[in-house]
């Protein structure tokens, strides 16, 4: 048991850090920073691309709705022209029939 305790004391004994440890850690840390920067820029680029795709979808939807609205408007105008022409023909016939009845 005493051997085990002695080994534990030796294992937990405070020792000075090896020379150059701080320098190596700082170099390793500096080497890792650009990776974080690259990841940040990649995320930013992906976010911008996603926003552009979503904005494009919204614009496309608005253009499509406007196109459909214009097509519906043209159909209504065509129907009104046909109706107006039919009413004018009917009024002409009624007027001619009314004149024939008066004579």
C-alpha cells in the first residue's frame, strides 16, 4: 500500500512545464484560427446564397402572379368586347324590328 501511495504522490507531484510548451501551444492556436475564419466565411457565403435563392423565389412568385393576373384581365376584356358586340347587334335588330313594326 505504501508503494502505491508513493507512486500516487510522484504522479501528482508538481513539475515545471517543458521548455517551449507555451510557444508550441500558441503556434498551434494561431494555426487553428484561420480555420475558424474560413468556416465563418463559408457560413456567411452559404447564408447569402440561401437568401438569394429565397429572394429569387419570392420575385418569381410575384412575377408569375402578375402574369396570371394580366392573362385574366385580357380574358375579361375579351369577354366584354364580345358581350358589347352581341348587345350592339341585338340593339340594331330590335331597332330595325321596331321600325318595321311602325311602318
